[in-house]
C-alpha cells in the first residue's frame, strides 16, 4: 500500500481581503512614519503567525506575507493621493 497523502492547505489570498488591506493602510497613515512601519511589520507578522497556526506551508506563508505587504503599501499610496 502507498502512504496516505496529506492535505494541502491553500489560504485565501490575504491581499484580496480589500477591507482589511484598506483598514491597515488607514492605520498606517494615522501614525508617524517610524511607528507606522513598526505597526505594519507587527500586522504582517501576526498574519504570518495565523497562517502557520493553520498549518499553511512556510513557502506559502512567505508568499502571502509579501503579497499582503505590497497590497497594503499600494493602498497607502492610493490613500495618500486622496488626502494630498
């Protein structure tokens, strides 16, 4: 008999959670730059921890964290232009 196959957990793309991305961008913009950067890294680390807890493969966690960071930074730029 062959070994049983383990299920692969495929997370819903974090960057596609638009309300969450916009909320994080808004929180970012309401802080001084250094504090905003710390806040963003904390939020990204938190999301990565949640994915790991759900047993998502580390390569997927790294990819999702990177995509989420890019989405939030893009939203920060978009919101910055609105408030400029």
